[in-house]
C-alpha cells in the first residue's frame, strides 16, 4: 500500500462534492428495489418496461441540454451497458425470489472485489486503515446475511442471483470509472441505459414471462423506477470523477441499509436485532471512510468535470 502525499485541505472540496453526489445516487438507487418488489410484475418485464422508459428519458434529457448520442460515447459506454443489463436482470430476479435485505447486502459486497481491482486498473493508492474500514463494513453486511438464514422469505436460489448481481455491479462500476475520462455523465447515462435495454429486450422475449401491458397505476411505479435509476447513474458517474472508485464502491454499502429500512416500512419485511447491529457497523465504517477520504484524494490527480 502506498502512502498518499499532498495537501488534504485542497482535496476536501473535491471530496465533499464527490461523496455528496455518490450519497445522493445511493438514495435514488435504493428505491427501485422497493417499488419493483411491490409491483405484481415478473422480473424480466420489470427490467424491460422501466428500461425503455429510462432510455427515452435519458436520451430526451441529453438532447434537451444540447448534447447528443455519439458513436464514440456508445463505444466507451458499451461494457458498462452490458454489465448494467446483466446487473438488472440478476437483481430483479433476486428480489422476486428472496428478501430485499439479502439481495441488497450480497450485491453490495463489491468493495472486496474493488479493493483488489482499483490499484491494478486505476493505480489508486490505498492505506491499511481504509482497507480495514471497508472490510469492517463488509463484516457488518455479512452479519445481516447470516442472521437471515432461518427466514421463510429467504431463498438460496434468490441469493445465488444476488451473487451474480455482485459481479455484474462490480463490472459496471469499473466500466463507469473507465468511461469517466471520455464521456460526460449525462451522455454516459443515456448510452448505458440504451445498451442495457437493447441487451435485455431479446432475453425478455424468449423468457416466456408475460409482457402484458401493466395497469395505469403500475406505470407510475415503473416511471419512478426509471427516473430514480437514471438519476443514480448520472450522479454516480459524475462522482467517480472526484473520488477513487473504491470509495464509491464502499459508500454503496449504504444501499442495503437504506433499502432494508424502506422494506420494513413499506413492504413489512422484518429485521432481527443482529441485522440492525450489522447495519450499524456498516454505517460506522462508512463514516470512517468518509473522514479519511480527503487524505486519499490528496494523492489522486483530478479529472475533468
């Protein structure tokens, strides 16, 4: 592990806006799982309908702001779109089979993968206290998962799809970081949603799952999923230009806490005391990461906004 050098004070504003944008992205990303779980729509149509709504919205916003889709942007966003497409398929399959807490918690274990990937792919410097805080957060996540083993709502098959989501989501974050240097946040969001939805469409058509048009009231939920997802992608991609990828990945551990709390309130899912303790461990660990981030960022070269 390299020890960062530089002026931490000069890095603080960049850290603040980067972490703030990432935190807001996580808030938006917590909602689609709750809405999707509640809607009486099968998993793949649950990706198909919001996917095309999100694509129309993202492309519309892009052109409304005087920009457009470009071949170069689509190329740079290609692998991010592929990873996002598989992430959505695996994720919504998982939440239909197992609990929100299990799905979110398993898929949020990507800091373990990013800890090893970030130094190799992006030459980002890590320090042992930062790694320790990330691993402690992962430990809190594991506490929540282990405590749910006796739940009647838990499904090993659903947990398996959540593991697949973990790898797809990690691939998406890595692809986002790589694309950040050449594609703006709004164009990236439009490109990846288009690519992901084009990928998912034939999978839905051959799946045998019903593509019956949803009820009018359900379209409101699908639209909310689409816009929330788009906002999360724009904010997270922008934030990755201001914070190291492992910090963004570690901060995403807050999604299970947010989503699990929302599931208790809106879906009636139950959290055991040990799960609440595990979530508290996650939040404390994320606080440590947030406090230490300026020292890490001080050694990182800035990227274009």
